[in-house]
């Protein structure tokens, strides 16, 4: 379980969250397992709020088919506006337009 504590100004926290930070966590599991067990982001909240996901720069459509490995770079976002947001949205109508950069499980 991950516990973070931040005691600075709220506006500084927003800047921190826009940059890279690292956490020690269980790896070798699906993205859903990682988010739920390690980050405590589960169920409907994850499904409704996390609209755009990248693992190591590739767009992810399915929480259960993507794996978090040692050194994985994970990017999470809510809904983004415009054509780019619609294209990158997890399971969105235009997701087939980004097929070449969509996460595919390697053997």
C-alpha cells in the first residue's frame, strides 16, 4: 500500500503531479491489479475517471491486457478535449486511428 504525504502549498502539488515521480510498488501484474492493489484506485472510479492511459508511451485500451513491469512509465489522465483527446481516449470511437501506437501484449 502506498501512502503519500504532502505538506506544501496546493499549487505546488499540481506542479509536482505534472512531472515525473517514482514509486516502489509490486510489478509483474496487470494495470488493473497495479492500480487497485498498489495505488488503491479501483472499480468504477478507475473505469470512469481514467480516460487516457499510456504505458511507456503507448496508448492503453484495456486495464486487464496491459502489464506493469519494473521501470514502466505510466501516464494517467482524465478526459482530454478535442480531436487528440477523442483519439487517445481509452476505447474511444476514434481509437482505431492510433493503432500503430496502441499497447499490444508481447509474448
